[in-house]
C-alpha cells in the first residue's frame, strides 16, 4: 500500500554561484536579491553519510520494533544518496523556507540567538532552529495557531532528518492544535509510517472530513484523504470497510486527475492488493495489469514504482501457480530496481532480489539469473 502526501508549493532554486562553506557544486537561493541559504553538495553528502552511520550503529542494539524504523530511515537516506542532486536541491529549498518561517515566528527571541540559528541554517545545521521552534511552541501555547505552526515546522525538520518517530509526534501535536487538512494528512501519514495505525486512522478520518469542508467532496484532496484512510483500514485487516473507500477515491480521481495519472495507478494498485487479500483474484488481476500500463505511459519503465508494480503482478501470478510470465516479471523488477535504487537499497535485496531468487530456487536452480543474484547478494538470497 502506498500512501500519498500532498507536497507543499515549491520556490524556484537558482544555481548562480559558489558558497563559501565546503567545496563542490553548490546552490544559492535568493529572496528579493539577498542570498539567504547556501550549502554545498559535498557537505550535504557528508551529512547523509554521518546520519546513516549513526543509524547503523543504533541498529546493533535496537529492539525489533526500533530496528524496523531504523531500516526504513536508512533506506530513505539511500534513496536520497541515489538521487543526490534532487535531494540536495530539496534540502536547500527547505533550509531557505525554514529561515523565513523562523524569522516570522521568533518575534520574542533575542536578536543574537535568532542570528545564530539563522547562520546555522545557512550552513545546513537545523539544531539551533529546532531548539528555537521548541521554545516558541512552548511559550506560544496560548496562541494556538502559532504553536501549531511551530510544531508543524519541527515535524518538517524531523522528516528531513529522517527521524520519522519524531516527525509523527510533532505532526500529531500540530494536527491536534490546529486540525486543518494539510496537518491532519501529515499526522496520519507519519503515524502510519511509525506503526501507530489507530492514531493514523483517527487523523485520517479527520482529514477526510476536513478535505470535504475545505475543498469539496469531488476534489483531488478529498480523494487523497479517502485513499489514505482506506489504506490504514486495509493495514488493520478491515477489508470490507476499505474497499468502498478505495473505489470512491478512484472514481473521484478519474473525474479530477484522470485515469492516466501516476496517482490513479497507485489507487487501483492499492485496490488490487486488497482484492487479492480478500481472495477475489479475477477482479484483482486486471487492476494489477492496468496499473502497470498506466505506469509505463506516465512514470516510465525505468522508475522504481514501475518495478514495484511488476513485482506485485509476479507475486500474484506465482501465488496462482501461473508461471509463464513470472520469471520475466521478476527479472525486470530486479533489473529496474537495481538500476534506479542500487544494489545496497534494502528494498532491492529484501523484496525484488529475494522474490526472484526464491522463485528460481524452486523452479530453475541452475539458471544464470540465480548465479548472478547469489554473486551480488550472497548465498542466502532466496532461502
């Protein structure tokens, strides 16, 4: 199940010079002609490496529940590293936005403390800003909207730092203080990501109501909220409740974004997974195939989400003991995911390579494909 989060509006990032901090390619962001954020790509990569090393060390002594979250955070860092230029540009834009938000919110903060936090943000360090946002959140408790915005910005920082449990906590507090659509959507998504499905369900139900009120019942925002709510119901095993909601989101999507759109493909793929879980295989299969065709026409055949769709269909067909297409589907899913995500990405090994190797050990143990998978991922792959 793949949830959707509506992205914030972005501001154009201008690459027009070098920054004094560090070396390598850099992006400069200007606001009314004044340079307000600078960070080198090299320094950003170093920060990702340090964060991953910290999480890998924590993984050695973590509980099973903590380990699952750490692995997810490590996978996110790997995704950013594999798309470094895109991640770097997004990071610089986020720092620019944080500086503006901090200046707007820190009306009672001493000038020297604000200046120090702003300078740290310029260099890519969010610790001082997080401290100030925390103090603002506490001191402005009587001003509910300001406190909610501070909590929401702390959620943004935690999300960017790939601290999803912290992000879930901050977004939950923001949504509780000011339950508007965007805050509820974030709170629900990160509660789900942190494994708090009951909490996610509460926020997502509120998001459904808020989206209807703010945007109308035929809006794309309402469809997104319904899709996420259905996804959490599905995760909790409440299939009969999830199905009509998925279908409602699909119908709204057809009328708003159209039936040749990546989000539309995500929703019909979600419904296919649900129908398969319910044992309704004849209904599920054409939806799996439709999601693949839409993906081919929109995101393209080199996208990791396209690999996921191929893998889904392969698992489905293998479960039905219809093996004719299965090897090629698994092979393509592994090829695309390795090319787009890299061999070290957790999903590549634990999902795509594992599924293909497991299949080959059962049906074609002497194949060159299995030998290649073992050479890349180790002797235990597929066992």
